């Protein structure tokens, strides 16, 4: 069975993307990362992807007059590359219902909270301010509702007494890096069945 052709969307440093690419190099991994796209031309992740031998390019959202035009260009590049699945890995653009409906069921996102808690931004700060005892990360399907689609996998950590947004973020990141490849593997395995 050929590996499922997967694109990764990023906006920044790309550590989740690197982890997905590295996992996908295993012979028995069911997905292949064949394209990385950033909406920010200066994203550090672009050169990391190229160093790993993956085609990487920027589609700068500021070159377009509205979301729909940006997404039309994005969609065209994804289709040209015969993309089957898309992973949003630190992709910090909200996708419109138009784009989501074209890729629904094939569009995954990693979010740094225990969804449905803390959709949107500043998740570590919000978990601390709420006095939560647990925090975590979630890989979920993207739907038209922001951070609202079905969960594929979730990982929990305990919040410690002296935690700050920075310590939470640095303890959570390694867990994100194992969670996303696991979740993509689950989705890719069932993709052709
Ligand atoms: C990750 O922590 C990811 O969960 C988060 O951005 C970071 C990207 O890091 N995503 C979101 O906040 C999405 N709303 P990375 O570029 O090093 O993978």
C-alpha cells in the first residue's frame, strides 16, 4: 500500500513538523510528508524541512487581499501535490469553512490544551489562571468551529506548583512531538480502508 501523501502547514519554528517528517521516514509508517507550506516566508521551519529533504515553500498570506484568496492559492498547491492528508502544526491562521469543507476528515491540527478547554490562544496562561491541576495537548480533526473538531489523541500532564506558561510549554512540547506522529499514523492507516 503506498504511503498516504501528507502536507504539513506551519507558521514558525516547525518542531512538530520535523517530528512528523522524522517519523514518516520509517519504512512501516503509513504516511509520507511530501510538502511543507508556511504562511510566513521567514518561518524557521521552512529551512528545517528543506534540510530534511522535503519540498518546502511559503504562501505569504499578506500577499492576498482576503482569507478566501489566500486559501484558494493554498488549496491549489495542495491539490497540485496530490495531497491526501493535511497536518496543521503550529499553523496560526484560522481556516474558513470553505477551505475546511474541501478537506474535512483529512485535516488534522495539534493544539496545546486539553480540548475542549482553552480553544484559541494563550492556552498555558489560561490553564494556570484557572487553577487547573492538569494541562495537555490534543490532536483533533479541523472543523469549521475553531479547535472544535473530534479528538484523535490527547496527552495530559500535571500542572506543578511553580509552573509558568514557559515551563508548561517546554514540558508539553516533547509530548506534542510524540503525539502528532501517533495521531497521523492512526488516521493514515484507515485512510484507504
Ligand atoms: C505548538 O506548541 C502547537 O501546539 C501550537 O504552536 C506550537 C508550534 O510549535 N499550536 C497552536 O497554538 C495552534 N493553535 P512548532 O512550530 O515548533 O511545532
